[in-house]
């Protein structure tokens, strides 16, 4: 299954309704005059921000979005009904491009904020509107114009306060389940997380959002394992939690795993590498001598900064992590 953070779709605004050619027909009146009404405007296509969405997966299955046409005008000076605009919900953090020209159309950053991506066609004019002192019986009308048709590229960068990063199966999904109401899939094999998962963490009447980003691997900055698609989500977060599995199931070296991630961050982006982050040592429930094992790990990576050791499975120290996280954000925010 592919991690979906970009998609291409076609949006088609509605055509404007045609103006009507009509004359009144009244008893004993030979020439009742023009009474053709205007058409209605075609529906436009808008993207609107929706804070409860966090993937573009729906756009894998539907690629064409069409607004309705405006109705034609009719006799008795009746104007055709304008079509309703088509509203398409998008996750916050979506950048919208014209696929053909590569021009950026806009960015969705706020809940309920609307972005026009295809303008509906203008209504046609009925013959009534062409009546004048020198032309009492105009036979002229205009057709409604076509709506915009655009090939759209959409790209999602997750917007969150905190991003979780680490090797596959480091326990990030378990951690976000423990400290928030998010319920990402958790299994005992790598690459369980294929979509970013957002969780809301609350403490002392304050809230922060935490994003569980799919696990990284060696050469992620060069695109391995869909690395580019994962790493760029972290650019939109304010702070990072680097989660390390102290007892990996695959018998890999936790120190080497930690250094691989740090190297990939640095290779990918100086901005990303320089983001403030906190080291989280996970799965301490699996080790016998906690102090000795952690001390050895920290020495092997030459680490002297702040850290916290937890068990996302049992919840040990997770409350302390939440407190430390809020303190960390206040200090660095």
C-alpha cells in the first residue's frame, strides 16, 4: 500500500445557462415585446479546509469533480437558476497547484477557509436585455460561457505541533495511542503506519497536536522507503520527538538506529535537523537493568542532552513525558 500525501485530480466548473429568445404572446397584442430571461451562473469549485482530515487517500479513487451547469433562461423574463458551488473538503496543510502550468493556486491552512480552484461560467443574456429605443424586438441573445476546467495537483504536509520520528516499529503508534485519543493501527511488524495519524494531547487546560509519521529507514533522505514523502511532513511540525526502541525485535543496534535517523535528518534538510527535539527511549519494560542499559546507550551515541525513558505499552513515564513535552514546547515555542 502506498503512503498517499499527493494526488492529481480534474476539477470542472459548471457552464453558464443560455439566455432565452422569447416574445410575449398576448391576445389582441400583435407584438408583445421581448421577454426572454437570462441564464443562471455555472457552479464554481472550491476547496475548503477541514481540520478532521489528515490524508488524501480518498482522491486515489475519485479523480474527476464536476460542478453543475446553470439553468437556461426562459420566457416571462424568468432567469435560470444558478448552480450550487461544489465544495471539496481538504486537510489542513494542503498546497494546491495547477498541474499543467505548475503555478501555485493557494494553500489550505485554516479550518473552513475556502479556496477557489475553478470559476463557474457566466450566465447568458436573454433578448429582453437587448431591447432599446431603436430595437423594440431584439432577437439577440448570448450563450452562457464555459466553466474553468483545470488539472489540479494537491500536496499535503501535515500540520502539527509535534512530530514523532524513528525507525519502523520503534513504538510511535503505541505512544500516540497512549498519550492521546488517536487510534493508529499497531502491529509487531515494520511499516504498520502508512498514513500520518494526528492526536490531541491535553494537559492543564492546554492542547497540542502530535503527528505519528511513518517510520524512517536508511537512505530515507534519498527516497528509500518513500523517505521524501515521510520527511517533508516533519517540516511542518514545530518540535520533534525522536523515539528509539531500546530492545528492537530484529536484534538491530539501538545506537546505530538512532544515528541513522539523525544522519537522514541532516542529509534531507538543515532546517529539519535544527528543529528542537527530545529523545524518547521506548520499551524499557523489556530490559532488566534499566539504568545500566540506558547509560550504555547514551554513551554509545555520545548524548548529553535531555531525554526520557518510557514504556508506551505499559504507560510507564508517559504522564511525565506529557509534562515534559508541554514544558519543552513552552521553553522552545
